[in-house]
C-alpha cells in the first residue's frame, strides 16, 4: 500500500500517466493556489487582530 | 377585500408604476429580433433565453419601489399598527402588482412567442408557466426590496437575485419538455408547488423585516 | 444545571477565553493531519485507470466543497438560534463564518475548474452543481455586503439572519443536483448507505484531508470570530483586560 507512485522528483513534477499525458502542471498549480489561499487568510486575520488589539489597548 | 381595492386604486393612479415595466418588456422583445439575423431556426433557440431574462429584469425594475413610497410617507407604519394583519396587506400589494404588471407581460410574452416561433402549441403551453414565474419573481424581488428599504438602494434586490438562478435552470428544462412533449404537467406542478410555498412564506418574512425597519 | 452549562456559552467573553486555550491544539493537529493526507494522496496512492494522475486534485477539491456547504448549514443553524433565542454570539459567528465560506467556495470552484481541463476538456460547464456552487459563492459575498451596508447593528444582524435562512434553499439543490439531473459532474462516491465507489487505498487520505481541512477552517473561523467580537464589543469593560 505504501509504494511511491513516482520514482524520482522530476517524474513527480510531471506526473505522467499510463496513456502518456502530463498532468503535473494542473495538480501542482491547484496545490499552490490552495496553499496560498489558506496561508494568506491566516496571515490576514492574524495581522488584523494584532492591529485591533493595539488600537484597543 | 377593501384592502385589495385600495391597493388597486393606488397602483392604477401611479401610471408609471405599471405601464413603465410593460413598455420596457415590449421594447426588449421587439428589439430582440432586430439584433439577430433573421433566420427562423436561430430565433427559436435564443428566443426563450431572452424571454426569461427580460421577465427577470422587468420584474426587478417594477418592484424597485414597491414599499418605498409607503415607507417614506408613513403609511407603512399605519399598516403595521392597523387591525388588518400586515402579511395580508403585503400579500394584497404583491397580488395587485402581479395582476397589473405580471399578467399583461405574460400575455404579451406568449403572443411574442407565437409570433417568433410560429408554433401555437408553444405559445399556449408557455402562458401558465409565464404567469406562475412572474408571480414568483415579484415575490422574491419584493423580499429583496424590503431588505434595503431605508437606503433606497438596489443592494437588497441584487442580493436576492442569485436565489432565482436555480429557478431559471428549471425553466430551461420546462421549455425543453414542451418542445419534446415529455413531462409538461410535472413541471407545471413543480412550479405551482414552489409558488404556493413562496406565497405563504414571503409576506410573513417581509412583515417581520418591515417591523424591524420601523423600530 | 445543564441550562447553566449551555448558558455560559452564550457570552462572548467566555467563548473567547475558552477558544484561546483550545486554538493551538486544534491548529497543530489539523495542520499535521492535512499535510500528511495531502502528501499521502499526492505521492503514495496509485494512479487512476481512467483519469491518469490528475485525479489527485480530489484531495484538495472535495474537502473544500464539502466544507463550504457545511459552513453554510452552520450559518443557517446559528441564524435560527439568533432569531429564536436572541443570542448575540450566534450572529457574531454568522458574520465571521461568511468570509471563510466565500474563500472555501472559491477554492472549490478554482480547483474544480482546473481539474476539468484534463478530465472533461473544458474548464467551465453550465451544469447544475457547478452553477449552484457559483450561486453559493455569490450568496456569501452578498451576505457580507448586506451586513456591512447597515450602520445600525441590530437591524443588520436581523436581516443577515433572515437572508441566510432564505438562501439555505440552495444547499439541497447543490447536494441533490447530481441525482435529479444527469449532468457532467459525477455522482457522489461516498454515501451513507452503499459501499464507496472509490478504492479504499484512495479513500483513507481523502477522509484525512477532509478532517484536516475542517480543522484548519475551524481555526480560521476562530480567528475571524475573535476579530468580530473585538470589533463589536469594543466598548465593554472586559475587553481592556483581555487585550
């Protein structure tokens, strides 16, 4: 169950499937977008809470 | 009964309130074939899309100040504290708007359908759909208008517009069912069910909103 | 005694102190779970027979869409609690969940449309589930703009709750649309009654990523509700002690 699906880093980057299509671009762009969204939301809220707490002191 | 007569007189005297939307609707439906190349096959497909969008926009226009004048001159407060229940007055108001704006538009719409698609079957079958749909639209848009009553802006109406998009999906499938003679009565029953729920709920919700505005 | 236990949750002050204590645990556990599930899903699962390797977007797309619908249901329940029992904390939560729901729906839409390019050949299709999710996104934005357009907070709270409840008719449409109409989007692979239509090896990281993403979204909702409480209760005396 725990074998790596890709044998090397460059293969993981491209994610070539058995019928020869390179879908790595799509998967990695979705991963990047999702992580950026979540990260920026966390940072946005932390900064605003800090600003508001400072104002209310 | 007196309430309905009163609302009827009020709306009839404000002639731009009911004549305006009807004329806008006629204008849109007349302008549509002019902007499309006159070939009969294409008119069939895109006619219904323009019809639903035209009805949506005209209903949005016509309910823009359904409660505004009453709110501004204080008669809404009189309604709220009168003996007659506020949901009933609101339901009567919406009914009158439908009678004076929705029904003529439905009839004119089915006439245009007859003219542009040359099929009497389509035109007769689309008439009850148009009547029910315009009533649902007026209900939902007056709910939207009540939300942003004191500002007078269109924000409330725009916010309730996404709620009607699933209804447009159903309407598209209804037209297909008329064309292929599939399950027409089923769709009419579905629309009647939606209408009955909305007629009962929306006046109650709007009366709650208006009482919140008046405090 | 149970009533007293529940009543103490209705105060924003108790809420904010207790949530501060639990925040770190929730954040780190869910972050680890999410990253492990994503890593497992991206690198350790075999490739799909039909879709090739692009099915791995499922580990990012399904949690986002499931959580966005659940957030709306949570908002509807909180709005009902506010309208019936007039608990102010409920409406603070509704207002703070709205932006998070918008972001989650945005993630679901973007990941779904990028997934559509290798699978269906098109990045957008006007079928019922996709359009209903777009409507959900627009509704989240409309809720935020409606609440911010009122200067009187009590009126704004009431109208926000009513609009959330009226708009909750969209959620059954999203969930049932793949069954009612035959559309491009595939039907649910995980149901309560039947055996799952997806292989077990791919199912475990999916569950892990759903739970992990739910935990991360809970942390975001906690942060957002803290901001909302600080804004709305700024004139109360306990705020000085808190900051």
